[in-house]
């Protein structure tokens, strides 16, 4: 897993000022060195520059990038971030077609595949990836992104130059590109955050290659191409056949994603998603005489401060104990203290380049750093809820009837603390509604489908395009910020494609939430774990943490130079902080309630300040 960056302009001759442009490439690399602490490299051609930082996972000795191939006077080069899980099969097919390989890396498979088959080769890849290919013969740059959007790829256009990077910060190392946010960007932060519109980077002029797409750039400009999208079809398999297929797909995805030349581990919460991934991994390693390392996360003294509610009915520790004993793993319990949770709020912003999921994200960053001290690769249970219908908004009546994102229906928390002038100037709620309606209109419909089934398909699509993407962004930035590669077997595109057309009465078979997933995992987990009621990622209930957040907010409110003062009303915020916290009424998803709203606003303030964001009308 790595970080990529670069620039392209067919009208430029970068070789004429080689020292200058090599320096720019090295600066882009340094900005995201955390993504690849093991090695780095650059390539500078006449019209294109590529930069790469490497976290060595596959072919530790010979997988350096940028990787270059030459035929006659023409040069092809690639920089790549990700893993291709079917690289062995693809390499064998290419060798049978006459290709010769010098390494055992998937990077060379990508470059050789592109040179032989062109852009269509991306359709053969099973993996998580963002990569750039410089085609010297065509004098074109191509930017590719995986189907689910697990790996990021941002870009911007400055006159005739295209600049790209795994993380937005890399783009700001290019001369003349500076952080600015306009009205639309503020609507993103205040109306949609911590989510963001797919394809957008919030900062003015910053875009993102869409999942399942690639960008083609040449003398005639840039064009975006879609190589993969969901298609709605009638599901014809029986319940038994559906369970059988899903069981195979999940097992195959997990086993494929265990591909690594370094030891792997898993995150284990004791819920069905992470437990199923863990059980499969552990069984496969046991066949080789190895023991799987697993990690669970919680907060210091949470056993004392925990308050059960509709969203979090139970703590994870007892369930982790059951699974680690059942799967025979070597388990590590990690805890985070209030001070660490608070301090990491701001490092999480630097990791994401945007305000994010407050302490939900800062704690994940902290835990990933602890795991990265011993491992470079982990498998997680992310994405199962979005794909198999695990959230309450898949079946709640009020969510079906809401004219808004079902995880963020109550807009009052987003606006009640803002200055009146901001509310008059920015169409925050209208912007969010327009984004919601645009996505609903994009939903691939099935002819003749209506009523509840059609609405559930819309909610599923909203989850895949928005909520899942927010969590994938969180997982990538928090893990890669500390040099840890997090893999997500449930985001295998074959699982997403198949589950997309499975009707709700199978996903919710016999009235059981995520019944299809539970049935597919019955050979791997004990019954009590299979049917544990969902409890989301843990968060702290310690009032001392709230006091830290409130104390810092008071300092910000009294600082006339604080950029947040341009957005929030001091008296409104002070009155809000005097009220008791309501953990059972989150303003985003299931985890972000009153304390997280304050923490999010602190992140907004830090973001504007740290990035020296210029607000433009």
C-alpha cells in the first residue's frame, strides 16, 4: 500500500527545468510519506511527472516504483496504490500471452496488462487500487480507481496542467495551488459533513476520480470513463442457492485478501462482520501452523461509564473474548484515554485533510498507530452493514418517508449553532437535499419494481455511495496515516454486485437483520455470535472527555482570531453546552451525538486554521 502523486501537461517540457520539477515531485512525496515509509521514487518525463511512496507488502525486494517499461523510443510508467488480489492468475495469463516479468509485484502485472490490453485491462482486476499510467506512445495520462472507492485519488486542473495525489495535501505542494473553500465547500462541510459528495474534494477546484471510473488526459483535455457500475436484475436464485453463493463469495474474498509477504492481523469487535473475517483468516493460517493476531478497541473506564441505548445495546469485550477463544487467535486489547482521544482529534483532520468523524475517527487513528507498531496489514469487517442492510434506516418507517439522507434526517443540529448571517448566506439544507435527490435519481431501477422494495433499493444505493464511502475514507486515512494497510473483504465487487439484487425478504429472512450474512457464516461461528445484536464501533461515555471538548470550545469562542467565529454564534454554542448530552440522538449515523457535534466544530476550526484556508465567495 502506498501513496501516489504527479502532474501532466502536454504543452510543458518539464525536462527543460528538471531540477525544479524533480523538487516538486519530492515535495509531493514528503507530504504523504506516512502512506509509504519504506521507499520512495520519482519519474520525470517531458510532459509528465510521477511520484510514489511505498509501504512494502508484496515483493519486498523488487517492487519499487515508479515502474517503467520502454519499447523503442516510447516509455510507459506506472505509480500504484493498492493490492491486486488476483495478480497470480493475471500474471499467468499474461505470461501465456508472451509477457516476460522481472518482479513478483502486482505493479508490473498492471503495467504489462495495460500495455497489452489498454484501459480495458482494469476490468480484469480484483482489488483495491488507485493508479496512474503514463503512456508515452499516446502521450496521455490515465488515472484509475477501484470499483468500491477503497483507495483515494484526488486531482485538480490548473490551466492546462492536471495535478493528482492520493491525498489532497499532495496537490497543495504543486506551485500555485492553494487551499480555498467557496460557498459550495462550506455547504459540504456544514450540510453534509463528515460525509462529502462523491467526486468532490470540498476545497475549491479539487475533484476525485469516481469509484469504478478512470480519467483520461491528453492534448484534447480530460475525459472521465465509467468501467463498472451496479445493474439491477431480477434475482432468480432460491434462498438455499443464495446462501451457498454468498458463503463462497465471502470465503473467497477473505482468502484472496490474505495475500501478503508480511504477517497479517484482523480487527475484532465481537460483532458478526469482524468475527466472520477473523474466523476464516484464523482457519486458513492454522492450516499453515500459524496463529492469527487480532485487535479490539475500547476506551479506558468505559465499563464504568457505558450507557446502553438503542444504538449501542452492549459492550464488545465479552463478545471479543468468546470469538478469540473460539477462533484460537492471539488477541491484543487496546484502550484509549481521554487525553489521547482529544489530542488525536486534530491529527485526524491532518490525516483526512478535512473535518471528519470527530472522536470516532481520532480513536481509530490512535488504535491504527498501535496496531502498526507490530503489523503492516489488517483485514476488517467494514462495509457489511451497507451491503447486507444492517442499519436501522433500512427498515424504519420514518426513514422510508424522509426526504433526506436516512442517517442524517434531523437537520436542526447542523444549523442551530450557526450565525444568522451564515444561515441567510448559505443554502445549507437545500444543498444537502439536492445532493440526496440527485443520488436517488441515479439509483439503478428494476423495471416494474415499486413500493417498499424500490425504496429499499434507493436506501441501499445511498448507503453505498455515501455512508460506506465515508467509512472507507475513514479507514484508509487513519490506517495509511500510520503506515498500516487495511483491507475490506466485504467490499469485493463480486459481493456488492450479487447482494445488490438479492431481495429484502432474503436479506431480512424470517425477520432477522442481516439474515443472509448470518446464514452464510453459519459454518464459521457459534450461534450466539452469529445472532448477536448489532453494536456499532465503540465510543467513550466518559464525562471527563466532554469537559475537555467543552473547555477547548470555550477557548475558541473567546478567541477573536478563531476562524470558527465566522460561522457559529457564540451565545448559541454556550447555551448548547449548558444542556445535558443526549447520546441517543445522533446527528450523523449512529455515533455522532452532542459531544461529537462540538468536537466536529473544533475540527472545522482547526482545519480552517491549519490549512490556512482562504474563504472565497
